[in-house]
């Protein structure tokens, strides 16, 4: 397992260096017209900040408001929330700039939040007290979103997903904080991140991961190893965790790692949905698969 995970993260490094990206920029705001006498309803995107104690600086995040959010007729309406995490070397703008998320959002009465994650693997760094990504998102951003916007601030109306590094982060948050999310999703997740060391992968990636998780066998690695978390589940504990959605392209270098995680979910009888289909580790694939996740989330939110 460790050898495989180490090899896959090496490939992550090579992919980051190559910089291959599929970019789809939305052409204007998606608009849905109701009656001729009314102004058009549309999704709106805003870039905001939160003063973070954990990060010791203002942190940016994106918000997509559902159609009609600011209409006087909907001033008392509250909405479910979906958090979408970016990948390594990415930022909180990626989901807006590189997919058609603004267009897809018109189909759902949902608030979308795109947090900033840096290259921090959505984990509290053991070596930098200004890089407490987990504390920032879970303890500060989620409560602030519920305070600032008209959300349905309950577990059954909150979901989280991410791509690559963000896939690792979203499943980790779902497993560590099952009281906060009803659904956790991963697209092409780098699921073995907590097992990587600089000794196995010399260079920037391995060094960064060591700086975040500490040495091999550290408490931080153990606490954030999602394979270990799944293995430790009892039947009773399994009932409390979010439903897990994950997918991976068959041409993705992380495909085998994702299959290994799925096999563990099956072994531990963890409720999940897994999809594999032709595709690589790129935005063309993620733009397509985020649509599938939104359909799953919509079904989950509809459960009474």
C-alpha cells in the first residue's frame, strides 16, 4: 500500500509540473427568465474573505448564490450548502473558472462554497502555525457561512466534495466530522496522501507533505490517514458517517489507488457509490463528473 501510494504521489508531482489543464470559462451569467414583468433570475458569484484566527490572515472563498437568492420574494428561503475543494497548486477560483459550475448551479436551489486550500492538503501543519487548514475550514468557515448566508445549517443539508488533493480533503473531513456532512465526494482523489514521505519521494512534493504531516508514523499522519480511519470503523460507527461518493477515470494515474480504497469500503460495508469511466486527471473529466455529484447531492438533500 505505502509503495503504491508513494508512486502515485510522484506522478502527482509530475502532473503538476506538466501543468496540463482543460479550461472552460462560463460565457456570462446563466439566466432563467420567469414572467416578462419580472427581472431575470440568475446565479451570482461573489468573492469574499473571512478573517481567520487559525490561518492568522484574511482567507478568500467563493460563493455561488442560487437563482432568486436576493429576490424580495425569497427573503425567507434557506438553502442547502455544497463545499467544493480544489486540488494541488489550485485555488478557490478553479471551480468557477475551469468548469461550467455557474451553468450547472442554475438547476439547483443550493449555495456553493469554494474554499481556499493552498497546497496544505486540508490538514493542520505540524511545522507552520499559520497553516491550520482543517481548523480554518471546519471551525471557522463552515460556521461563518451559516451565519452570513441563509443556509439550512444542519448535517442533512450540507455536503462536501473535491478533486485530487481536494478529494482527499473532502473524504477526510467527512470521516473525521460525520456530524457535519451528509455526503462526502471525491473526484480522482489522491487518497493515499497521509502515507507519503520525502524519503520515498525526494523533492518538493515529499518535503511539503513531511512538513504538513510530520515524520512517518506521526500522530498527525495516523489521524489523517483515511485508509486507517476506514479500517478502524466498527459497525456502529459506520452508521454515523456520511454517504461516500467517489469516481476516477480509468486513464488516471490514481485509478488503482481509488480502486484500493473502494475495495476497503466494500470490505467494511461502508455505504458508497463508486464510478469508473474513461478519463484522465484533468478538468475535462472533473467538469463532467461534478454534474454527477450534484445529482447525488440533490437526491440526498431531498431525503426527509
